[in-house]
């Protein structure tokens, strides 16, 4: 049996809140987690999008029924099957979303914030490290750095960036082992994130989101 590959033109979708024009001062790119859809995930950030801030939510292209073969649909950025190809494809997709949205904004001081939730934390980190974008802030929410990160490249790309780690104190997907993994990655990268925790589980907590927004404007 021979495995073969072919490149095709494919349409993918993304959603946004707020302006994408000359008045835009910030763009947040928010990357959803496993089993989610972008338009519903984006609702968590309605308090962020305003007259000067846009929020962009790309959607993973691997969609599936969440239960059996009907009903609600979710999506995933990758699985263990042919994962390197999926990573390469979604990095290219996210680069294209970045180019399409930032090209509409002429502000030379435009700030770029990246936020990944759960599976999206690894996804957004791979994009930050492997992609063609420039950015100011990286937020890992309810997830950790990917174990397969190129440490040398990651250290270079993440130095000088604002890095935040946000998590719920009762998040069922985070445990002592995950915390130890995160600490080990951060030591290898020689970076220290600002940590924001909240009383809650595996969710985008609005109070923590407000704290994050405030922290972004603290003079460095």
C-alpha cells in the first residue's frame, strides 16, 4: 500500500467582533478548544470587542458530530492521526486569517493578542512559534505549552512577549502532572508567565477575562 498526498484549495471560516479598519488598536485572535465551534466560542469575548478592539475566532476544519451521528457538531484542530500534516495545515490557515484581518487595519501601533483555550492553547503556541505572524501577547487558558515544541525556536519567538497562563482552580483537565510539565517547559524556555487563577473549572471565566484585560494595560 502506498500513501499519496495532494494539495487542494480549501475554504475555511472564521468569525469576528469589533472593527477591522483604521480605528482598530488591538486584535485578539482566540483559538477554541476540542469539540467547539468558533461562533459559539466567540460569544465568550463579547466584552472585549468594542470600538477599538476586534476579536477574531478561526474555526478548526476537522468537524464531527459530538454524539453518535447526528445533533450538535464540534471541531478539532488535530488528532494523533497524521498530526504533523494537520499542524502544518492549520498553521497555514491561521497565517492566512492573520494576513486577511490585519491587512484591513492601518494603525502602525496595532497590538496583536493571541489566546488559546484548552486544545487551543497548544494550537496557538504552535502558531506563535511556527507561523509568519507578529504578536505582542500570548495567553494560554486552561491548557499548557505543547510537549513537541521546538525549544530553541520557542525561546527565540517568545522572548520579550507578554505571556499569561489562566486556569480554573477546579479544572478537571489540569492536575499536578500538567503543572509540573508546564513548569519544566517554562524553565527550558527561560520565560515566566503572569498567572491568573479563578474559582471555577474548564471555562472562560468572565471575571478572569476582565482581570486579563486590565493586566494588559499595566505599564511595564
